[in-house]
């Protein structure tokens, strides 16, 4: 992994608006919630098979890689840049706490993905199709 140089930036001056990181907070909430749901889904019986199962595995592996890159880029680039410019105006601890939660969650999802197997028999009636049970 290469060392990234953070460009020189001017620190926030007194009276300048504080950075609004609300969108980052919302993104983190969605990412963590979706990963938890995806891990739970993959940990149970996977009621798809064939090409759809292959596509689901590829999509999920790609998603996990993108989340990993998001995580690393924030840690190595964005947070240091925000710290240099915003100083005490921003508390990044909720985001760094999310990253401590994210790493084991990503690994749990990877394990669930590796273990995902299609269900045979009644629940997988249609080749390549998803189960369409009542009430869903």
C-alpha cells in the first residue's frame, strides 16, 4: 500500500461555516444496515440458484470491495483532510467508530457469501428463479 500525500490546505478560520457531514453520516448508517441485512440473508438458506446465484455472488463481492475502498479512502484521505481544515469544528469519532464496526461486519459478510449455497427441492422450484413465497 502506498503512502498518500495529503495536499496543503488552509485551516478553517473563525467565523467560517462548520463542515456539514450529515450526508456522510446517512451513508454510513445505510452501509452498516445494508451489510447487516445482506449478511443475515446470506447466512440463511439462499433460495436462488444457477445464473442468478452466480450473479448475486459477483454483485456482493463487488459491493464488499467498493465498501472496503470507501473505508480505506476515508481513513487515509478524507478524515486527515477534514482534520486539517476543520480542526476542532468537527468530531470524527462517530465515523471512526463506524469503521471499527465495519471491518468485522465486512468479514462476516464475506464468510456468509463464501458459505452461501442454494436450497434444493420445494423452495427452488424454478431454475435460476427466486422463491416467491406468500406474504413477501
